[in-house]
């Protein structure tokens, strides 16, 4: 079976990192050559862009600047990592992809950019390529933000610039992801993230197994 590109999306504190690692372990148990990656930060240059985007003051970048930086990261990510891995029939699991740009820079910023702007950037940077499956983990922003800030307490580097946008901003973000899922029902599946880790993992395993015949 050829490799697949599976993306994990959702707001802050949904447990994407945990679930993507568990899915990777499951795929390896099924003798699939799987690789983990993320946006931003999936390449060497992407790590530098990640620091710019996730650290520091909320107001240092606006929605337009953020979108341009995310797509610079995305282009390098595709060329240097995702497409080469898929060409080797590997399964690529990405913590965030282009739906995050639409959700964060369009919906969360209250539509200061247009969908057309973001779609044009996508076509320019990525073409007509799309994930085989997008798993959107959904959670009440109050719960998610509390999780995210608690996680940051134990970290030397505080990647809390986005979290600091405020609850109303994050509520718009959540609605954005749900709207994206409605617009792309064949590709996107929404799962409730506010549940035990193993229970959510089993839902994801069942979904991926049924979708790809594992």
C-alpha cells in the first residue's frame, strides 16, 4: 500500500502531540514505515520560523505576516520532508497543516484576511496536493487553554504567544475548525478530545484502520 499523509488539527491543548505519537506506534506495529513531523518546525529553517511564530508578544505579528511565514514554513516542509517521504511509500503524520492557517489566520482573526487570499497562497506553495485524512480534535477552549498553559509551566521556552490571544479569539478558532470540517466532509473527521487518552486513541485507530483497510 502506498504511503498516506494524515494531519492532526485543532485548537490549543487538544492533545494532538500525544495522539499522533500513539498513532505512529500503532502504524509501526502494523509494519508501516511511519514518520512524525509538524508545522511550523518540520525542517531546520522551519524551527527558526517556529520560534518567531510561537514565542514573544501577541502583537508582534498580524494575520497577514503570520500567514506568509506559515506558508514559507509549509513550502519547505513539503519539499524537504513530506513529499520525499511519500515518494518512498512512507506514512507521514503531521501535527498541523494548512487547515490551521485557515482556522487561525482567517477565522480566529475575525476574517481580516479573505479565504481567497489563503487559498491562493496554498495553491502557490503546495499546488493541488491535499492530506489523505485530517483528524480534527475538538475541545472547549477553556479546557484546552488550561491544559496548554499548564504544559508550558514545565518548559524552558514558553511557546504561549498564540495561547495568549484570549478566550474569544480561541472560541472563533474552534468554530473555524468545525466549519472547515463541514466544508470538507470526505477528508476531515472531528473527534471529541475531552476524554481519556486511551479512549481517544482507540477511536483514532478505528478510524484510520477503516479508512485505509488496515
